[in-house]
C-alpha cells in the first residue's frame, strides 16, 4: 500500500485562508487559517507531526459530503481533507483502496469484474475513509460488508506507523464502528475479490485519472453525479443492471443532487418503525425554510442550501425538526452529519 508519489514539502500543500465552502457538499464554511490536502500517507504523517509541533488542533475529513463547517472556523486548527489521497491498487485476489477514493468508484470497479456486490455504492456520496468510519450504507448494502482489512494511523502512538485491523474486529453496526471510539485516522482498506476476474489496473486508473481532473469539484454534488452517472452509463449501457437503474431513479425522484446538502441529515431510529424522512413528512414540515436553508420539499431528511445558507441556518432547521419530533414521538433524532467548528 505504498504510494508511488513523491512527498511534497509542507509549504507546497499547506494553504492559508482557504474557503471551506469549496471543500464540502454543503458549500458552507468560512476561511480556514490552515488547510491541507495531502496526496500520500507520508505527507499526512508529516502534516500531523507539524500540527503537534506547532500546537495546532486538527480535524480530518474526506470529500466533505457529510460535514457542516462553521462560518467562523477555529483559527488555531488545521483542516485536513483526504480527498487527494487517491490510490487504487489491484492485486490477484484483492484491491487496496485508499481513504480518499470515492465509494462510488467501487461500483464502477465492480461492473468491470461483473460483480453485484458493490452496486449499492453507486452514487453514494463520500470517500471510502469516511464510509469505513461510519459504515456507510444504502438499502441492504454497507461498507463493512465489502472490506476485509482497514489500514490506519493511531494518533496515540508517537511513531505514527501504519497499522491494520481485520474487518471482524471493527465492531460494525448501523452507521457505527470501532473507529468512532478511537484516535485513529483511516488511510485505506483491502477489499477481497477472490473468485472474481482480475480487474484491469489500466482501466481503473483511466477512470481515476478522469476523476482527478475534477479538481475541487470533487466536493460538489452536481459534479459528482454528472461524473459517476456518466461513467456508469458508459460501462453498462445498453444493459444497465436493474439495481443501478433503481438507484438512479430514486436519487432523481428525491432531487438528491439538485441542491447543496449532506444527504440524509439524521440517523433513522428503527425503534419507531419509520424513517426520519417519513416522520418529517407526517408532520408536514417539508419546505420549511430558515434563511438560505430549507427542509427539502422532496425528502424530509434532507436540509438543503438553496440560497447561500449559513451553518446557523442549517442548525436552526435541525433544532426545529428535533423539537417537533420530540413533541410528537418522544425522542430527539441523532444528527448523522458531522458539525465541525
């Protein structure tokens, strides 16, 4: 899992006064005093050591599809995006996939080897590292079902060497994992594909090269949809698998990629028997607005940025929904989005 890229000097990739709105799917967030997007694990380690030496706090995220940044970022914090940590290495019976690779890339790779196991990741926003952290899912599929080993850095260890853990020890549940309780930074994972045809390394690298040309548009949901929907059509038409067609139709029906958002805002409470979206719909709250934000008219569990919303606009709608659900159903829904100050 060693990257072939030459590490850059710190001054080559630490940016000052970088607008965080350009690095998340919400398009919300003020200027970060310190921002970096390392391309290799070596660069990441050097960056973390720099933060420790300079007594800088740091926060780590991927593409930014499940985060809400403050309009006034912490001036003593390094904001680190792993969306440039892009490596997809094909072995005989496994793939190594780095943390910055979009989860949707797995669906494309799966189609290249005629596997249905990865179809659930089609148009699933976010990077693999974040997906591993929260056990991202769609319908019956979840990331914990397709990985075999996770590579990480333990921030409690001074040497910051890459370690690994088998999936059986990751304590996966509904949007839950061991990583949420550990000071670990996920840098990649192995995916077992034993019994499948060998994936063409040049072909997956060709897709990855086209993806890399998106530059900072990697965090834009509209650009994300255009790229991955287009690549899937290129690979599968005229015989696009039924489940892939269903995903496309569901996302289109609910306008998932029309406005800036983080997708589903709250985790579902399965003890209630209905999704949060259905509860919000029952309470007739869809379309409710606050400043530049709105509860999606098409999906009750999506808070969307329709007109230069601020983080306060989004959080206000979170509170409005939480209070209404608590009053009617007796529980406070847990946000899925990571609110980063």
